[in-house]
C-alpha cells in the first residue's frame, strides 16, 4: 500500500510541476487546507474586558499558588507539577480563563 501512495504522490507532484510550467494556479487543495486548520490556532491574546470570570480566575490562582505545601519528599527534589483541568462544552470560555490565569502577575 505504501508504494501505491508514493506513486500517487509522485504523479500529483508531476502534474503540479506541469501546471506551474503552463502558468496554471498551483494546487487548490493546499491553500484550502491551510485555511481550514487556521481556526484551530490559538493566541495568548486575552480580551481586555472579560466579565463573569473573576471569581473562577481567583479560585484557580489560589489553587496554583496557594499555601498548600507539597509533601517533604517532593519539595526537596522539585518534582511537583500542578495540573488543574478546565472542562466544559465549547464556547464557555475555558481557553480565555486559562489565559487570564496564565497572564496574572501572581
């Protein structure tokens, strides 16, 4: 099966080269796939005005930097990593909340 895929890819590449030599626009699907995947990219931009998440943000910050000391054996070796899952259906603001916590000075 791998050799069949390789053959098809070579034929496609050859047709793309021929099209480029004739001045035909290159591979329509390549630009379409880039546009489709761009919606999955995130940035660290936090909207300047987020309402209704101050309490949740503070709760997460308290959990992360709170006064809970790790057990002695872990604190000596520095092997602790805090992971707090933020779950919910799409559009609730999970990413925004995580970004707000990340960008908080504390």
